[in-house]
């Protein structure tokens, strides 16, 4: 596929899709819910624009990526921040080596043009001004306007959108007109122990089962106490503990405790016994 597209006389340079070696393990119902939101039932029907809600590290981005790849679509992941501007979301002018301006499509616009999937990661870190630029894309109009390039860009029928949002005090409240456009809300919670073990095995197939069991037990105790420790934290704990064992020739359990302390802090040792 050409990585350029001319729209209303303006040549846009498209970005490359994200290619990740990640896999969604367990919680198949969440995958079903997300795919259902993107389903088009009949002519004239439109896909929904879901948002995935949950604590950091529970796998929201992994879920979105896996759902998109299950449809054999290219995936574009765009990280939202407090500094994200409307032009960052749509088209950026870049001065080339010949001192001429080139217009570079954002991952969002590239996904719109190619019929890919856009994952807007941590969308509630983004300001209302930036969200406002996406309002026509997230309703029946399905287009965005670039003031920089002076063009209107319509979404391919196969284009799909999903936003992930952390439950985090450092995020913005969504304006109501955006809130109503990002539906349904799909809540991604911590997995149960069996699913957590599957995730650990998928990511750490070379580690001893005893280490994975220990980490899964630690995480389940922390979940019951409503701590924010996630399976991503568990993967980091197990990986670092294995490296410590390798480096020191030491005992697994001692290094697991040390790894918990170094990854999450002294307070996490409360759940390490």
C-alpha cells in the first residue's frame, strides 16, 4: 500500500502501523464486547466508539490491539498527553530537506484513510480543546478537519476507534458531548488467579512454575486489598527476580521478595508472604 494519499489537492504522508508481539489471554468476554461495539449490522449502521476503562496495567491497550488484529486490521496506537494539540491528532506540517513543507498524517488520520484501527491510549489525559477536534469523527459525520492543511478528511468505512482510559487522579474529566460519543464503556478489571497465571506464562514461558505461582498469589492478595498492583507489575517482578537469581546464583523466593520491594516498594511486602 502506498504511504501517501492526496486529498483535495494536498499530499499527505502516512505513518506506519504498530506491530506488537502481544496476545490477549483470558477474559474472552471483554474481547467479545469490544468486537460487538465495532460490528456493523446492516447498510447505514455505524460502528460505535468504545472506551476501555480500568486501572493502569490491566491490559486495556493489549485488549484493543488484539481485537483489531483479530479482524486482520492494521493498528495505530496514539499516546494522549496533557500536551496533545489538535494538530497533533490530525495533520502536522514538517519542513523537508528541500525546505518545502510536507504534510504528515497522524496515526489517527492514517487509520482513517487506510481503514485501520486507532487506539487512543490514555485518552482522558487529553484536554477538551483536543477532544473537540475529534467530535465530528465520533458521530455520524465521521470526518476531521485539518486547519493546518485546509482539508476535510473522511473516514474509510472500515475505520474503527477505541480509547483507553485509566482510573487516575491526574486525568481530565471528559466533556459531556464527548462522553456521549465514546460508548459503550467496557470496564477491564483485574483477572482471576487462573487467568493471571495464563498471562504470566504467556509473557514468561521460560520461568519456573513455582515463581509464577508465587507472583500470582502475591497479585491476588493485593487485588483483594484493593491495591493498584497489576499483572504488568507481576511480570516485571518475576522478570527481575529471575535476573537476580541468574546473576547471584541465589534462592528464588528470596529474590522474589527483593524484586517486589525494588519494583513496588516496602509496602508491597505486606502481600509477599
